[in-house]
C-alpha cells in the first residue's frame, strides 16, 4: 500500500484548485475550515477511492493509528482536511464488529471540526443499516446530549441520515426536543437540528408537523427548519405555504 502522505494525496488534487485562485477560495469557503487547517483540494470521489484502497490493502489499522497519534489533530499543524475526511471514510468501509467500530468512531470524533467532515462521515455510514440499530441509537443519544459542537452534530446527522424512518421518527424527534437546544447553542448544532426537522418534514410531513405547530423548538431553529423544508422539492406548494404561516417572530 502506498504510504498516505500529503505528497501522495496531492496527486489527486485537480489542477484547477492549484491554478485558479477564485475557484480555490470558493472551495475552501464552502468547507469553512477552522483557522490554520490545511486544505489540499481533493474532491470527495477521489477521497473515497483512497479510503477504499487503504481498506483493501489490509494496512488500515496502521494508518488509523498513525492519524490518531498525530498531534494536534486539527488546526495549524494538524492533519489536513482531506486526511480527516479519508479517516472517517475508512471507518465506514472496514468490516469490523460494531463495538470496535464505535470505539474507532470515539477516537475519530475529536478530529471532526467542520460540517463537511461530520456530514460526509455520517451520510456514508451505511454500516448503520446493517448493524444493531438499537445499540447504535444508544450511542447516538450519548452524542446528542454532548455540549461539544461537533460531537453533538455527529449524533444529529447520524440521526437524520438513519433514524427518520417510520419506526424511528417519533423517538428521534422527541429525543432531540428533550435535549432543549437554544438559540445560544453553537451554530453547527443549531443547523444540525434545523436540518433534521426539515428532513423530517420532507420525509414524514404529517408526523413531524405537530412539533412545528406546537413551537417545540427554539425560535431560530424553528424558523430555520421551516426555511430549509420550504427549499425542498419534496413537499408541495400548499405545504410550503402553510409552513410559511408558522414562522415565529419571538
């Protein structure tokens, strides 16, 4: 297996990122990385390819240990944005017992410091659907209760991606409401909650709507949930119009 170095990963970076300053700055601005984070410019398909190569090589444990031992994990001098994205993908792709995977996830979460790394990992966690979803849910609840911005967001986006089905929806929404998020919570927590309720409205409008009608979310999250739901093509114009009447001024 080719050693995963920055030099190796640079071979997957599109020429445009290197030569077009406007394109490069736009790419980085969308990611919104923390100050000091090094962004190489790889696209997601290439990162998935590298992650699969690492898993296929059989050396993935050594690579993960290498990432875990890097100090600091984030920010200036930390792992690049792409290394951490690939790390999360490797966790998703390997075939290991659930307890081992959750331990790997625990070690990975401190390396999650922006929405892109969080959401890429959560939305590619197809293993969730194949494992003991009740055991995973208990782990997610622990994350949701966290005060840490991205530890909490990982729990929210895993819930959004995998626990809004008929048999999980109400429990998921109730758990999030009971956490009692406020308008003073960190931005990416609030956005995670808003996206989750917007997704609930898009997937199961009738079941999710009472949470909006009853005003069970903080004002900012409530209004952002409505905004994001109304931006979707998956609900009708009539539903969008009604949601608009439910926006709150306080």
